[in-house]
């Protein structure tokens, strides 16, 4: 998008985040951003704008006073969601947990038993009975425990 060259501006699809070290930089960056958006006939929806927030949810992450961590709502979806019945549902579950891979040491190894369920040749719908059931769920609940107890990582 057009804002990629701007300092302090992050874009993702139709969302923008402006973060600056000082108030003066914020005002200057917003002026530049508004001029650019006006020039290309983009509009801003005031109801979606948040200014000077100490905490904000952005791209399934919670940004909080110089720290980043998981978004509570996304973690809750994983925690309270029904047991996956199909390969597609397992992929969705892996997508939700994998979004926080950067926060979970050895995520690939931890999630491997779940990933194995979606490989070609595995049954669809997914079967949860058998000896691997306990192993798969212990790995899933380990990931879930990490997400729900996660401490925010401070951005330097």
C-alpha cells in the first residue's frame, strides 16, 4: 500500500496503525498520512479510529504500553472452542494457535501431533480415539496453557 514508505505507520489490508515516540511526531505523521489518503480518495471511518490508546488490539495481538501479547478474545476462541471434527477445523485451530508462534518456544514440535492429523492419508473426519488421543490433547493443552498464562513481551 501507499503508506509502506512512511515511518511509524503499519498497514494490514484495510487497517492502519500509527505509533510514534513523541506527540510532535504523531501530529506530523498524521498530517502526512491524511494528505496521502485524501490525495488517493481513501476515507477514514471515525468510528474505527482510536487516539492515544494505552491498550489496543491489532491483528490478533494486544499492544499495551510498549508490550505485545496475545489478544484475549482469540485465546478464548481456542480455549472454549469445540473439539475439531474435520481436517479443516484442525487447520483452523492450528492457525489460531500458530498466530502466536513467535511467543511459544518450540511451537512446531509442540503442535506436531496436531499437524500430523491434517496430513494426506489421515482420516477425515478426524478420529480422536486411540492411543494418540492423550498425546495430541496434552500437546494442545500445553499450547493453550502458554497462551492463557502469557506475559507480554516488551518491545525495545
